[in-house]
C-alpha cells in the first residue's frame, strides 16, 4: 500500500510539473506573439512618421502675455519687467503632439517665472490646474526653450534701481498660431 501511495504521489507531482511546463510554454508563446505585434506596430508607425510630422508640425506661433504679470510672495516696490519678443517661432512636433488641443486655436496657460537679480530667467514652472502633471514638463520645456529664450527680463527692485532683487512672477502666456 505504501508503494501504491508513493507511486500515486509521484504521478501527481509529474502531472503538476507537466502543467507548470505547459503554462510556462503558453506564457512564452503569448509574450512572443505580443512582441511580434508590437514590432509590427512600430514598423507601421515608422513608415507613417516621415510624412506626418512635416505636415502636422508646420506653421508658426507668436507668444504673448495675457494681462499683467503678478508678483508672487516676494513682492517688491518695483516688480520685474518682461519684454516679450514678437518674433514668430515654429510650432515644432512637440507643440503639435503634446500642447496643441485644437489645430489653429490659441493655447493659454499660467506659469511662474523666477527672475534673478541680474535679469536672467532662472526657473519656469507651469502652475495651471487645467494641465495634467504628466503634460506639465512638455509645456515647461517648450515655453522655456522656444518662447522665453527670446524674451528679455529686468530684475525687480525696491527703492534703489541699482540694488536689483530676485523675484517670482505669475504670468499667463498665450500661444497663438499664425495663419
């Protein structure tokens, strides 16, 4: 009887081992199938992308301030000044892909700008509640590299213009596509 029980236990273990191997084989097959499908999608996307960006990313934008900049907590008698550039710049693929919601429509968002005592832009942060955390970095990169890069800033000061101060401004920026 012990031999029979031992034989049955060995058969159960062998059956369990075979089931595990079958399950692993199925998982490998599914993973390989997904890789083939993903590779097929990637090659399809790569075939489409050379024509798509050139059409979608075409066009120019002009950036402007909406309303007056507001001082943040570090209020000074004379706040920092912003001189926006009125030079148009290219939309670029990043704008079309991550920022533009409706083609041809302006995009507005709120940012904080930290301006050094030397009048240099030190820090940009999107603080608009309508923009998801995931999208904020795209907006920040775009506005820093494409927009604010061409703007000029004058530092804030209290009573003496020869004693400039670092400050933070809250501004609303509009990106307007040009016809």
